[in-house]
């Protein structure tokens, strides 16, 4: 039962309402008492309005006692310093004032496209190992020929050949075989010189066996360095950060880290002493 007001509204479709429907019955029953007025939207409505017969009593706001409480001591103290850095670092940023080397790309003279070749090679090395060897070449050609990449035929062939050379090398077979994983996200905390550092990165290829853990990061620099000593400190620090994080997950196994230079291709392992010195 309505206490203050009642709205009656029906629905009218494409067919005409039956005179015996509930809406028409109510409309006829209330016709003598309703007055037509204009609603807020300009549409006519019919209304019955009665007189207010009861005294209106306004509700008083409830009064709730609020006991005064003294502020806790920590409210007037400075907060403790946050970990440095407050936001996770990329492992390649562990070395200050050293940026990753600029990668020269045959696909562009500059701008954002200078990293295009490297991104495409990373993508293919991530996805093609999941396919059978007899399907990889066709899949790579189909991907590189897509209109959105805007690659010439020569560029498509160069990138496809670089990827196939890596995947076909017997020395790298275990890296892309069963048990290996691509694009493994890694987040954690390490210590350096008494400070806590929070790292967040993504490993290109990870192979975990019962005997060891192998971290692989693809590098598309051309030409690549001939010696590990000539490798950018940013790359060494990146791999050292990955190794430190995985060392906490697998304390019972040696952690090995290597850079896979796609121009060659060449797998360059970073000595454990160099990784430790980088941190």
C-alpha cells in the first residue's frame, strides 16, 4: 500500500491496447477524479491530488555524542623513509648515468622506429618456438607481411632470416626446447651496499632444470661486441639483477646468465664474478 504517492504507468507497443487490459480498466475507473496537468518534460499526465489531513512532523536530526580522543603519537611524527627507490627499478637501471646502447635499425633513420627491428625479433623468438619446426617459416612470413608493420620485402626477409638462424642453431636448441619459458615477468627485492632495491623486469627466455637456472636476454645490436668485457655495463647490470632475484627462488642451483646476440648469432655468457661486481 502506497503511503504518500502512487504512480501508475503502462507500456504501449506497436499494437493498440486492449480495452480490457489492466491499464485501461484503471484509467476508466479513475477518470472522474483525475485532472490533466503538464509534467516536467512537457508531456501531459493525469493526477489525483488529495488534501493533507495529518500534521507534518519534521524529523529531528539524531544527536550522537562524539567523545574526544587524543591523537596517537604517530600522528605528529614524520613517517619513516620509504625504500629507495619507492618505485621498482628496471634491472638495466642499476648502473647510474649509463643508458642502454642505441640500437641502429635498418628500418628507419631515427625516431621511435629505431627499435622496431629489435621488437619484431623479440616477438618472433617468443612465439615461434611454440610451433612445430615445419610451421615456423610460414608463420614468420605471415606476421612480417602484415600491413600494420609496413615492412618492405627486403626488410621482412632480413628479420625472418635472423630469427630462423637463431632457432635453427644446434647450440641453442635447449634454450627453445621443452621446459623453457618466454617473457617471464620478475619482481622482487635485492640488497646492494646495505640498501634495499626493488626490481621489476621481464626475462626474454628462462630455462630452469634440476641442475641449473639459465637466463637469456636477446640483444639485436649490430655489430655486437666481440668480448664480454666490451658489453655495455647496463646490460651486465640487467643480467646481474635477474640473477640476484632468481638466486632467492633457486638457492640450491647455480644461476647462469647469457646474452644472445641475434646478429651472428652468438651466445655470450657473463661470468659470475662480473655479475657480482656489477651489484
